[in-house]
C-alpha cells in the first residue's frame, strides 16, 4: 500500500484490513522495520501488510518458535494476558515493550520456546486472526 501525506499506520491498517487492532499494528510494524514512529510515515513509502490470518502470529524457526498472543497499550492488561496464556498453554510467556515513537509503547505478549511447528500453528489457530485480540 502506498502511503499518502497524513497517513498513520493505524489508519492504513484499518483501510487495508477493514479494522485495526493493536496486535495488527504490531504485526504490520514488524513487517516494515523502517517505520520509527507509527504516526509519522513518509508519504510515497510502500508498506507491506501481511495476511491477517493466524500464521501472522508465528515467528522463528527450529526449536525457537514464537507465537504472538496479543499487543495492547495497557501494561496491566498485558500482564494479565501474560499470566493467563502462560497457564493455559503451559509455556513461557514473554511481555515486552514495543516502541511506537515519541516515548510511547505498546506491550507485546508472546509464547516462546514452542518445541515444534505443529504445536505453534495449533496455538496460532486457536488465537485466530490478528484482527481480533484475544480475551
């Protein structure tokens, strides 16, 4: 998608996907590493918007597979999600800040050290599309 003057990553994600969540924003930003500030994107830049299906939650390879559970602007919500998914899937759940620009952060919760691709895909499928954050 071509960036127009005044576009933000959130409004571009909503235009591309029909809706935008913080998890989708996180995935799109990861697919476009040149973006330093989600509110200041260079007009004329061409951005990549990954397929929003469950596979967008997967990263890593071999025995270092990770599933993105969700991304939120609220630290307390991220901590609760981290606790909940760690117990549900019995896997290490990480919480890390994701810089948005100008000192603002989102908080990403991921399951890591998933032993095989089949299990990682099963977890991603259970979480569903990046267009709906887990509850």
